[in-house]
C-alpha cells in the first residue's frame, strides 16, 4: 500500500476510469453540440453535403478523388454527392486545363451564400451561448480550440 492508502492498481484503475469518463463526456458534448448547430441551419442539404461544400470552399476546386480523400468517403459516394450538389446548383464541374480526362469541382455563388449564411447563424448561436459561461469556462473553452482542431484534422 502507498502512503495515501491506495494500492497502485486502484490508483491506476481510477485514472483509467477518469480518462474514460472524460473521453465519453467529450464525445457526448461534441455530438450534442453538432446536433444543436445543425438545427440552427435550416438547410436543404445533409451534413455530409455541407461538409463537402466547406471542404471545396476551403481547399479550392478539387478533383473527385481529392474530395473523397479529404472527406474520408469512397469515390462512388462522393460522385453521387457531387451529382446531387450540381443538380441543386451548389457546385460546378470545371474541366482540368492540363488533363481533359479530369474535372475539378468548385462551389457556385449559390453555395457561397448558403454557407456564409449558415456559418453566420451558427456563429451567432455559439456567441450567444458562450456569453452565458463564466470567464474561467470561456478561457478553458478557447484554450481547447487548437487541440479540438487538431483532433478534427483541421490543423
């Protein structure tokens, strides 16, 4: 027994349980926040389509293969998604000037407007709710942003 009265195995076990509990709490919080943010956007698009549009906006015109890699989905799935987005006027296919067999996907002005509006609504919701937190909680939350971006593959 250690001087604290805990056996080494019980302190290791409680540390593991604490991490598991924290991991679960983080997962649950992220999932619920994502759902709440989706509800703020009255979009006709699925979360996957919105994610694809955001990726195309952020990375520029992309080939379907590059978009599939970035979104971590199978190429046939991204092809179907891009077909739907093109039918709805959110993306356009642009022939690659160096290789006529390849096309790139770019967002349209309609997509730019929809994404900007959705982002503004989400930011307003976040700002409103962050304002209800204590100063210490706000500092903790802002301090975690870099780590969360890293986990999400955004950095």
